[in-house]
């Protein structure tokens, strides 16, 4: 994927790839690599690629997005049936044509807006109807909704939605079967076709996650440093889970699974906001910018964002761009230290401030993190904050810590700190070298003993872990540093000298962890290498026995079933291998992925001393307020439903061939 190319609508890529002959389809991946490496130039809304000395390929994007196949033009002799057009569409970022431009913050009429974004769904009993893989599912006509005499509770998925869910299931199962290395441009195009079909059937949530899978696949195949296997696994799990549940969902559950294409803005009167911090945004889909977090006097969080197509350069400079709310001339960097008085405010369900014509905003005085009213954010116990985050509320943590040093892990070094007797591990929020996250973290590690007030984002893990976003100044607590925007200097550290060197890494604490990694590793291996990796011969009994020995009986059974489904290949009377049962393998993998995430949530809560089943706290003023959304999503820069913390499987059936799995222990196993 090349971020300098304009985004291409999923339907365009699917159409161009479908028009190729079987011979050209086999050469598509090589064509994508060739087009991605050729020189290009931008002339207004046209991006021109020099395929060779005599042939140019043009992508026309008047609105910033290529929305039709005719907008991709090639000058070769085989055009328009050439390989170059499909290769260019497959090399470009995937666009989401039904969502607004990322930099747009205008409001919608609340009377005409769709319902608010749904809350995360819960795992329920799967349907018993077997799924058969199909080669291609035609695009259905848009769903007209339930009959007039139906009540909301009687609403069921229409035929077009069922067909779209089946198409998504088949396309995602094919990607899982092939793995990252085998999921080339052709399989990606099939998944994009299924995503387009889902959007026509009014399933925007599933369509968005399918696009996220394609984006992550391209990043993995291009060896993009920003690629994370865990993100690809989560997106693929969401697509399969939604496709599995939509056909049998009804009423409010169906509305939650369908989602909304765009969240509405509702009037919220007058607001007095205080800046908290600014963080840069750099997504894998080619968008960049900044988001500034603010809070009102009760602790409710609001965001002001400026995200548009761009790369790391725009993400680094976005903090100095003017905030687009009312007539204020504040930049994002200034707003994070100052305040804002807003009248006629409109707010989305995730707490994003609108910038409609009726919104008025002027600069106001800010507040110190250690004084009213922002101090109340840090007054909430960390365990209560983690419970709130695991329940699907905002995932920001406001902590008082003492720095201890660093610890070396497989992914690199992380900062270790003490928070009221609890040892925390802080990692960088972004690894891009153009952003100062990593360098700031390294400098903070050279100041052990420093007492800081920090803002971090929870990372579910068996050990207390979070991404560090902002900190109070090590020597001046009235000053704060946004680690993705400001650059910490060695002179800012207590007792630092120009020649001081950071301390050596310390050994991490010894923890008796439940071996969930045995199941997680197989789930990730299936995504990376496909079915064939888990079908290799070998003794899998010890891993399953170890899981059972730690009380994770269901995890052991699912690991056994996952390997059995991967190796299940029947033969015909002549000894030839029959087509594999991709449905059984997809169900076994989905059950293992869902259970793994739930176990991560349980162990994360145990590590922080939190209770994810009881996040409500009447004494917490921020908890009593409207829930606000998490940080900008990595797969889409526009408003979307908050990423759920994982389907809860305790006491519920999960997708797979195992009937009625027992509930997992609520406490951390020894």
C-alpha cells in the first residue's frame, strides 16, 4: 500500500479485479509490486504513475477519493482491460465513500440523523445452521427495513443482510485459510466486494471492519513498520463474529451488530471546557492529524479533531493547526493548555465536538492538572478506571506514578513505574520515528525516582500495561508534556547533565502467568501463516494439558479442536485430497480468538485489582456522565463505534463445534 496514492473505493477495486482474466489474476500481485515501485507525480486531483517510458497510469480523484473504475485510466495498448488499472487500485489505500471527510466536523440535523452508535455486543449462542462456502455472492438490493406493523423487538435480518453476512463470512474464511502470505490482491478484492455488499445491505459496522482487514493485510505484505499482527487478528475476528451473529439476531441486538455509517451530533447547550492534552493521529489508511482532549467541570471528556489524508509530516504539524470550533483562533497545542467556552455546542456519541454554523466558541482560561476541576480525574482509583475501560467506556487512565527504570521485552524496552504499589509498564503510543513518542519514553527512563502525573491508554494484558500519552513536567509540575507533540530534553530531567547516560535495563518482575499465550500464539499463527501452519504434524497434547492444568479447560479443548479442524482433510476413493472444510476451521478459530480476548480481559482486570463486571461507581462524577469514546481508531479516521473490549464468553456459548463450554474462572489462575 502506498500512502501517496489517493484512496480508492472498495467497489472500484473489486470491479477492476473481477474483470481480469484468470491469467491476469495470477499476475496481479506482481503487478501491484511493480506499480507501487514506479515513480509518480501529483497534478491537482490527478496522480500520474509512469508504468514505463511510454505508458502513464492516471488516477483521477476530484473529491480526494477514486469513486469509479473510469477514474483510473491507462495508456497501454490493452487498456481498459489491462492489468495496470487493477494493480493501481490494489496498491492504493482503501477509501470509505459513505463516511464524511476526516477533517469535516459539521453537524447533522438531529431529527434526520441515524440512531447513536451501538454499544459493544455480547457473545451469544451461535446459529446451528451450517455455512457452505460460495464462490461469489451477488450484490443484494438495499434493505428496506421491517414491515410497518413490526415492533423493534420483532425486527430480523432481511434476506439481503443474510446474504451479505454469508458473503463476508466466506471471504473472511478464505483469507484465514490462506494466511497473510497467501491473501494476495485477488482475495483482498473479494473481501472488498463483500464489504461493499454489506454496506449496501446497511451493515456499515461489518463493512468497516472488513476494510480494516484489507488495510492490515496490505501493511503486513508490504512489511510496513506500523503493522501489528494483533490488530489484523482483531479485525478478522470481528468480521467473522459479526457475520456469524447477524443472520439470527433480532431487535436491539441486530441494531447493535449493524452499526451506523455516521454518528449524529446532538445539541448540548453551553460548555466550559479545560484542555487536557493533544495526541497525534497517524493511521494505516493514509490519514493523519491531531486530536485534543478536553474535560468539563464534572470530568466528562470531549475531543476536538483535525484528521485528513496525509502522512507522518501532517501528524507532526497538526498540533499547530487552528482548532475548527466556532471563531476561536487557538491551535491544538494551545487548546491543550488553555480552555474553551462553547455555546450552542453539538456533541457526537463519542464526545466529539461539532463545528456547525450555530456553534460559538471563544478562548478561556485553562486549569492545572493538580487543581480543580481536572484534579478529580486523578482522584478515581486506578482499579475503578480500569473497570470502566474494560466495560467499554473511555480507555484513558489518569495516574500518579513514580518512575523506576526500564525493562526489556521481546518487542523492545518499556518504561517501568510504580503506581500505589502496583508495577506498571508504559509503552510508546506510536513507533513512527517522525513522532517523538519513543525518544521521550527513553529520556523519561533515565530519570528513576521522578514522581509524575500521567495520562495513558489501557492495553489489556496479563501484566499492568498502558500506552503513555502525556505527563507532567519532571521538574515543574505546573507544566505538562504531550509525548506525541512535545520533545523532552535532557535538561528537563531532575539532576540531568549534558553527558548523562540512561541507566541499563532492569530485569522484569517474575509473574506466575496463566499460559493463555499457548492459545493466543496459535490464533496469531493461523492469521499469519494460514491453515497449513496449524496442520503440520506434531504433538499438541502438552500445550492443551498445560492449559487444563491451570484451570483453563475450555481453552485446552478449543486448542485441540483448532488443530483437528486445520488437519481435517478427507480423500476421495482415488486418494485425492478433497476441498477443505473452511467453515469448520473458521468456527474453531473464531471460538479460540473470542475466548483468548476474554481471558486477556479477565487477567488484565486481575492484574490491576479491578472487577470488569462491576464498573459503575456512583461516587465517580465522570462515571455518571455520558460515556465518551476512546482515541481515534487506527483503521478509520471518522466517527465510528468504539472498539469493544471483547465479546464476553463466560457462561455463554461461543462459535465452534464444542457444545456448552464451561465458564472460565473469574480470578487469575495460578
